[in-house]
C-alpha cells in the first residue's frame, strides 16, 4: 500500500536556470505524482525542455530544491539520473548511427557474465523481447544509419524502457512519428500508468493532453502559469494561456502573407487554434482545415479536404452564402461580424486572399469564429445595464414617494390623537393599514436598488476568516497546503455585511488554493492599524503568480488566467465590488514564481457612542 511519503515522486521548488546570464527558468515549481501522466505545455523557449533536462543531468540548476522519491538531489548527472530510474526521449534522436539496435539499447550499461565478459546472448534476447512488446520488426543487428527516423525512435524508446524506469520523459516527439508509431508510444505511456510509473509528456499537440494526461502544467517565459487537472480544463482558455500569438488575430491578416507563414508554426499548433482556420490553395480547394473550423462548421474534415471551397458553405445554413462565395472567387478581402448559422449559433467570418512577394496569388485564408458566447455576453451586459437603470430608477422613485408618505403618516398620527367616533376610527385604521402596505412596497423597491446592498453592523473579521477556512479545510488538506495565520488578535471589527464579506474571503482563498502546487504555502494576515483607522486583510501564497502585464486587468469581469471549465472570470470582480460596498480598497502585488499578495483595506470599526462617552469623561 502506497504511503503519503512516496505518493509524490518528484518535487521541484523555486527552480532557476540561466544560460549565459539569460534566465530560462525563473522560480518554477513542478511536481509529479506516482502513477501520473503529467503534460507540460508552453510556447517555444518557455522553459519546458530546460526543466526536464535538469532531470536527465544535461542541465544544472542555478538555485532551487529537487526532491526525488523523498530524497533531496542537489543536481542530477546522467549516471545519477539512470540510477534513480529516470529515462528521457528527446526531440532529436539520441542514437549512435554506426552501432546496431542491440548496442544502442545497452550503450554505457552493457550486461556482463559472472566472469566479467559482455553477455551478448542476454542482450540480444532482451532486445528482441522489447521489440516484440513494441511491435517493431527489423534486423536488430543492422546499423541504425540504415533505418528510418521512426525506427531509430523505436530503438531509443526500447533503451528508455529497458530497465523499467520510475519516470519516463517524452520531449515533443509526436511531430517526428507517424500516427501508427504514436499509437505504440501511447500504449507504452498508458501501460506505465497502470504499473504505477510516472510520465512527463511535453507536447504542442493539445489534443494529446486531453487524450490521456492527468494534469497539465503551463510554462510561459520561464514562469509556471498554472497546474490543472485535465478533467477541470477549459480547452480554449488553455490554448490562449499557452500560446500568446493566439491572442492577436490580426497576425493572420497582415499583407504579404504566403504559405511560408503556415510552415513557420508547427501544423499541430494551427490545428489546435481556438479560432477556425481554413486555408484554400490558388485553385480554391481546401488545403488545410483545423479542429475549430470543423467544429464551428459542423462538418467532418474527411468530407472536405482537397474539395472545392463551396463545400464549406452548404445551402440553407448561410443567409449570405452567395456574397461569401463571390468575395472568395473575386479574391477580395471581407469580414462579416455576425452571421446566423445552425442551431441559433452566430459566426464571424473573415475572407483574406494572400500573395507572395511578387504579388502572385497563393490562396485564401478563412477565419471562422463561433461568437455565440460573445454575443450572449453582450446581451448579458446589456441586460445588466438595463437592470442598473431600473435599480437607479427604483431608488429614485422610492425616495420620492417616501417623502410624502412620511408627511401623510405624521398627519395620520395627529388625527388618531383626536377624539373620534368609532366609525371614523375604523376608517383611519383602514387608511393606516393601506399606508403601511405602500411603505412595504417602497421598502421592496429600495431593497432592489444598489443603494442599500451592504448591511451596516459590526462584524468580526477574524471570525469570518475562521468560518471560511472551515469550509475550505478539505481542499487545503487535499493539496497538503501549509496554512499560516498572522493574526495577533481574536477580535478585529469592521462595519459591513457578514455574508458578503465571507464571499470576498472565500473567493480570495480559493484563488490562492488553485494557484499553489501540492504542499504549497498560504498565509493569512489581519493587521489592525488604529493610527490609520484601518484594517488590512492580506492573503499571501507562493503559487504561480500573475504576470505584471496583466495585473491591472484581473479585477475586470470575465477576465481570467485560469483554464478551468468552471471558472467564469467573475471571482475577483465580485471581490472588487464587495470591497467597494464596504468603502474598502483591494489590490494585488505578484512576483511570479515567488509570492502573490492580495490586500484588502477596510475602515476600522469605531463605536461612536463609546467614543463620545470617553470624550466627555
């Protein structure tokens, strides 16, 4: 039975690596659990290969901590890496072409007989067993220089799994192998997981991640942007966070674009762009179509490849079909911002012809974006503006009605004080009852408006934090997070609405829990500063952090750096709103890879009555 001690196979903490003074890794945290397939993604030069080369002994860290199977490792060497059971398959084939498959599999670790001579018989038998398991068929005595690149990769894979490693690392190999060869790789990966071995899989093909990975870590510019469970991922957010060029749609609309542009990026990246991309050749036949375009158009790629572009725009589904076809035929640029499509969906379509440097026509780019959610967001924001207008109107009407109501109630009290007969008293009581009903309606109008959203009573901020922590205790324990409290007093009072303040604290703590890796650190501080008449709530974590360039956007509605399906981008916007309601100020300071601090400043609660008594005394 596995113990908690060795449940985590690898833990890397605050790793820094530099090449010629340039930082490749800037305080990266990374961990791998036993029996886990952990994907690693990021743009070119994000630091992925550098991180795993630390484990194979090719690269040495500048600073940071590495724990492998519960033991601290200062720096790996190739021999030490082999001793710990770490195998790595690089992007480029690492074989000796002049040697046979047998010699390559056992290079540097030849088997020997009890007399000390090389045991070729056992090595040949084991190589054949490995190749049989990999379903590989070629002469194991043939020099590797005579084999295909794919066959050489199979030899390298056989070498990697020969000694049943604890951790296998694959560094972007899917682009080098055929689909048939990749199926063999997938089989090896899933078999390793069944036997409680671990796999780190670096890839640009995000479809692979959703196929078999358990978790994924995103690296960007040498920082860890986050680590998420695959089951919680939002694919589009993952792609946008992973590839910065995705965020700039105009990249595909520059002048002098040619097919060379598409060769500049790996085809698998284009196929996984969140924006639908269709490339037509000079004869208007479909040259390339990515996954997003297939989904947005509701077609099968096999149905349209190398066929006429008219296949895309099937009749009955496009209200401006002929206009789109006409622009493509005439090689004209055009954009339609909102086209009605099947199933109450809306698409944005851009047609852009492109040429080479001599202005020879090469083909056409079509960008096909599903803007249904964007349109729904616009409608939501429009409804929100209308609701705000109604709230303001309700507040205005309520206050205007309250003034004459107060006057009427005063006169009614005067009338009730007079000596009246029973009949008149009965009528006065009816008037009073109906007047109270009107007051209730006006009260409901006021409660609907935003002018009365925060209760005005004394609240103990320490008690609120403790109650929220009780709710989140399971998540904290599940990730084995170290929780520190920098709270010097048991009672720190502010004025406001207890439930809304709980929501604020809950959102901030969940944000920190999601940001840290297993066994991370979260610190909560409550600092009462009477000389400033202020209370400072600080929530500090050592998670992935927030890049400086986006810190100013994180409190905006629907803005999110997380890839979870459940994340709406409203959590911090709600915190901002609640802080405003309590005359508070919320801010964030982040040093990616080291610590992130969210600070909320509240006015200190002052008991006016006690203060006046002390002043009189």
